[in-house]
C-alpha cells in the first residue's frame, strides 16, 4: 500500500508542479472577476477543472444566472464522466465504492492520461498518491495568484495570467494537428465564440459558452461520426 502511494506521488509530482504555475493565472483571473481570495481557493479545491473554472469565472464576472452556470459546467465537464467510466475498467478488485467517490474528485485530463497508461490494475493508494500533489499544486497556485497577483509588476502579472490559456493551447493543438475532427471543432467553437462576443452581444456569456460548445460538437458528430465496432470489423 505504501509503495503504491509513493509511486503515485512520484507520478503526480510533475503534474502538480505544472498546475502550480498554471493555477497562478486562474487566481489572477478570479480576482479580476470579482471573486475573493478565499472563494477562489475554494473553487480550485472543490472543482479541479481548469476549463470549467475559467468558464465559471466568466459567468460570475458577467453576472450570469445559476442556470447558466450549471449548464456551462455540465457541458464543459461532461468529459470527466467518460474518463471515469474508462478508468473504472482498470481499477483493482478492492477499489470500493466509497474509495471511487473520493478518487473521482481527482480526475483531470493529465491525471487520467497517467493513470490509464499504467499496465497493472489501479489501487486506491496509487490513485490517491497520484492526485494529491496536483490538487495541492492547483490550490496553492490559485492562492498565490489571487493573493499576490495584483502586487506583482503589471507586465509580470499579465504574463502569468496568460499561462491558463497557454495550457488550453497545449491540450488541443497537438490533437488538432492529428485529427481533422478536433481541428474543425476548435475552429467552429472559436468562430461561434467570436460571433457572440462582437455580433450577438445580447446573449450572455454563460449561454454563449454553452451554445458554442454544443454547436461545434453537434456539427463534428454529424461530419465525423464514430464508427461502430461491427462496421470497423467489416472494413
């Protein structure tokens, strides 16, 4: 058990260090969006979703409704449910339901990638070790950005504030180069977002995010449908 936990800590260390710097940008964004330092830290500790948190701050800053907030979070964070289903196939037999609920809190894109790549079954000790440092890194980075972001020189603070967006680019650019479907989805979502920002300004920020995501996903699903296993075998 201890060996698995230490292995998880080791695997989670580089993720945590990356989150520490990136979350600094979210902390700055949260403060500029009118959120207190304590609330910003609470958001990061309880959510652990960069894209969802960024969208949530946008809704808060725009004075959006709770319905907008809920719908935007469901649309943006739905992928974590799919990740959880995939990971459930690799869990060790003694990974109980209660342990799964706790582990589900730590599922992120990077943690999922590391966990799913493991050859042996995932134990609770390993997964807890894997998620611990990233959670601490993300929460600590948020606190530092929220508490000290406005104190730092403006140029330095603005540069750190861009790190959150740089992480988003690092996530989808490689995939967009390999898959036409991802590239089209990014272009459509970006185009819709720009349209709402400068033309359809009467649509609130929260619903603009939801509509952009749904439209892009729907078009890509129609243009690039996923083939059924039986169809692939016939080919």
